[in-house]
């Protein structure tokens, strides 16, 4: 399904500011569809003046749809939708004529011109399924009256408001709680759901007839509500914005849309949503995230303690072979500790592995077993912790193996050696390569039969933990090359 911007670029002469105006309407027109009990279709004028393109469509959640199929991107020639033609040409709301019949369903159509800075830039068709129409309730009457005010504002260019829109992803919907206030901010009508929300705040009686700002001020303590200016502007229906208030364990979002059908402020539409459970879950997630980070921090500290104990034990052993084995264990534990240290500082269970790779490179070369430096090329990117930990050990082992075996007999006069750690993401795989300019692999080398503990660890981690593939060969510089191909989650 094409987007509004794509349709505008291909078929209309609307400019960027026109598109921004239409997109602000689309951001809020679920409210209008629900209040109208009707489908909304935004028709955009064709560049050649031959008709209109459907640039947007919204179905109501409060009533049956008039459009079973999606029509965004479709074209209607001039004359096929007389009300749309009239609304665009005359700049007025067109609602004359008998209902249309679609799939044996009577549909009442109303065409609303979308005006911006005195120009009609589009038309919104309001399509109401008339099947099963009955005498409307008081709730439905107030819904329809408010929808009528909003459509008049669209036709006169007073909606959408240029100021702040909803900043909340969990912004209130019509069914969550509907209030209508007059110009003084006094409640004219409150839906049953809106009344229930205020009952949770401690309201004992009814909402109708009360000044909503004063009533809310009495129910909500100062620390649980916004500043007085915001409170008065939103609950008085004078500002096109939202705010969050609460009392005790109750939290709710309040959103206001001022009503100016004829240019003068006559009141406001107030939508309420009880977000108590959402805020409780938010707090639980924050606590969980903090706990996970603390666990990673403690694991890192414990690993560093283990490394320190192994290092202390290595100093007390006379055997050079045993000392070397303990020092290798220290480096392996250290590589895991680096991952947990990074995770303890992250907000999510992902890490920037480029930073880890650089730290591992320093960890290996700082030992000073040979005159060598490590240079990284490319990027590993972000990895989940389940992949970062085994990959850290693999990189450490490969670098350590290159330093220990590729440059063991190199004389100082031969200069500093260089190991290149290369990484690149290709599709769904991470490709990693370690090249050195050392002595290379011995003749007849076979990975499967190699007695090296480090390479055995690498092979096991790559194939079992990472689900990847490892190959060893000769680098272009004549040294050794290790290549990894790892599927990404």
C-alpha cells in the first residue's frame, strides 16, 4: 500500500507544507472516525485535474465499516464522486443526495474540504454505514456533535492545530473516556468510561456541571499533577496537547482538543485514558533492567576476582608450563569479564562489539610476548549478549594464538608485526577474519587433529555456541589467516 508522501509525489502538485498539514490530520483522524461512526477517506487532487487519488483511509472502531477493501492508492475520475468534486471546487461541506449502495449496504457520504491558509488542498469523505441505524443514544449524539465541530474546523482551516500534538504512544482513544467541556471549562457531558476514570481518582458524584480543572485539583495532589498553567489549559479544553496526572496508585493521560467550529472557541474535547497498569509495568521493567545490569556488574567483579586468584597462583608455581597455562586462563576469564562490564553499562542486552574487540586487542598485545600490534578494519556492530560472550573468547584465542605462534621467534631487528582484525556484516551473517604477517601455519597443519587447546576452544565455540563455520589458511602476507562466518540473530 503506497504512503501519502509517495502518492503526493507521483500524482499531485501539493508542496511539503501541504503534506505536513495532511499528515497531522492523519495522525489524529482515528478520533474523528470513531466520533463519526464512519470510515474516512482522504482524496488528493490529481496533478492533471482529471480526478482524485485516495491518499489515506481510516475505519471506525465504534461502528461497522463502509469499506471492506483498502482503497488507498486508487483513482476516481471527475464525476464519479460528485460530492467530492463539489467540496473541492466550492470549498464547502457537501452532504446532499441519497445514500450510496455498496455490496447491498446503504452508505451516507459527506465530503469535507481540507483547507490550509485559505486553499483547499484535499477532501475527506466521511462514509457512514446506515445498516441497522437506530435512534442514537446521548453518548452517540455527543460523539456526532463533536465530530461535526471537528469537520467544520477542517473545512475552515482551524484543524489540525499548529502546536503540540500528543507525545504519548499510549495516547487516549475515544472509547477510553470522552468528556466535552464548554468555553468556561465546565463539563457538559461525560461518557461512562470517563466517569469511571474519575471515580478511581476519588470522585463520589457526577462530572456534569463541574469545572473540570477545579474538580481535578481537589482530587489530585500537587506532586501528581502538572503545573497550574498546563492543568488549566488542558482540562479547560483550551490547549491542543496532553498531560499526565494521577492520585495515589492511579495514573491517567488527559488529552484536549479545543473546539472552534466557526472560528470562536466554544469548548473542548477531552479524552481520558487510565494508564495505571501500563505505568506499573513500566516500573517493573525499569527495576528488571536495573537488576540485570547489577547482575552483569557482579559477574564482572567475580570474574575479575577469579582472574586475580589465578594470577596469584601463577606467581607461586615454579613450573613455566603451568604458569603459562594459568596466564592463558586469566586472559580467557578477562575476555568474558569485558563483555559483562559492557553489558552492565548498557540499557539493553546488546553490546557494541567494536569497543569490545578493541579492548581485547589491547588485552592481548599488552602482555608483550612479541613486538606486534593489532589493527581493526570494518565493524562488528551491535550483538546480543548470547553471541558477544562466545565471540569475545574466540577473538581473544585467535589473537593470542597469532601472537604466541606467529611471532615467537621473531627478532627485534625484523620490526613490529601486525595483526589485522577484519569484520563485516553481509546479509544475515557476520564475517570475521584474523590475518597476521608472522611465520604462518606449520606444514601439514590440520585443525581437527591440532593439539592446541586454544584452537579447540575456538572450534567448539564457533560451531556449537555461535552456529558458524571456521577455516584456517594462509594470509596474503604469508602468515596465518583465520576466517569465521557467523549467522546473526
